[in-house]
C-alpha cells in the first residue's frame, strides 16, 4: 500500500506490502529512486513484508525546504509503519543511511545488507575532481553531460544502450541539487562500525569506483559479523546487474537475523 509519510518538516512517499513478521526495509542510492528495487522487491515480497520509500527530492517525494537528516527520516518511516525491528537493506547512500540508523537504534535493526555502501566519517570516499566536474556541468545546465558522466562513473558494467540505468540516473540528478544545502550529514559512523554486532553482509562491485571498493573493503572488515561478497561484473547498480545475487543475500541475512 502506498502512503505519504510525515517526516520532520516534510514528507516522503512510501510503499508497504503488508504482511506478518519482521519487515525488510529497502533504502535506495543517491543515483536512483526506489524504482531501483524493482528487479528485487517482488521476489522478496513473496514471503516477507517489504517497505521502501523515496528519500526527499527523489521519485515521488517532494524536495526538502528545510534541513533534514536521512537517519532521522528513516526513523520516522519506521515509526509510521510501527516497525519495532527490521532488516535494513541499503545501497550506496541508502547503505550509509542504514548504517547510521543502526547505530542510532541498534535494538531496532535485526540485520544489515549493504550494497556498494557509503558511510559517514570515512575520509577517502569523496572524489574532488568528480565533484568539481559535476558542478561545472550543473552550472552550464548540461543535463546530457551529467547523464553521460554518471553512466561512465557509476554504470561502467552496462552496455549501450543502458536504458534502465539511464532512466534512473536521469530522474535522480535533479535531486542532487534540490537537496543541496538542506541535507545534513549524519554523525561519523565509520569509527563506530565495531558496535554493529547484528548479522550483516556487504556486496561490492569490482567495476565500481576504486575509492568505493576500498571503502567497502574497510566497512566489511570493521563490521564484527559481516560476509563480504565481491562481484566481478558489477558496478554501482547491483540491483540491476545481479538481482538474483542481491535477493539471495538479503534472504540469507534475514534467515541469520530473524
């Protein structure tokens, strides 16, 4: 069932399949909205309750007008659906949100599945040259340049025409700018990863950016109960490149956690 969920000074679109048991909560990346889960969500929903939502400014969620925190919005969504305990599945920015949410309320998180995740407090993840190039293209109003750059950087495993990846990226790019100045980074999580003792798994793509691969290796090493999965033909969009592997990994962690 689709819902509009109130978050602090705003709202987000969400979908809850309903059902019994501990739900699986899906958190999308910063290069796509919740449609990125389409190759995976239906299979998960066959036996489990699945909740997903669009972060502010993405997909069907309005752009923010005030400062906000992704971890706080996650908490508001869980509260709205009266979720006491969940398995969090986050990809890229959604992975960072899942980690921050788990540190904030560890008893509420039964398990973590992290797909090519980011994490706050990791000092070598940002690429200044890439950030500058995105800024140049944005100032020039060059949407096609931004799409081409994004496909090269984050969708390197795709083959042209990579229609699905391009559609998701093109829809997500406006959110980069509508959220700028409003999104408040959650506190540094990387130094605290050792506190997250729940069952977890991390999937990294060998065709992802080298900075992200190194960050993912460091996250997996720091989590006490984490299985690292490496995919040679995967980039920053694992739900598109390897949906069956993602599905199986989620179900594996769910079985360990619940």
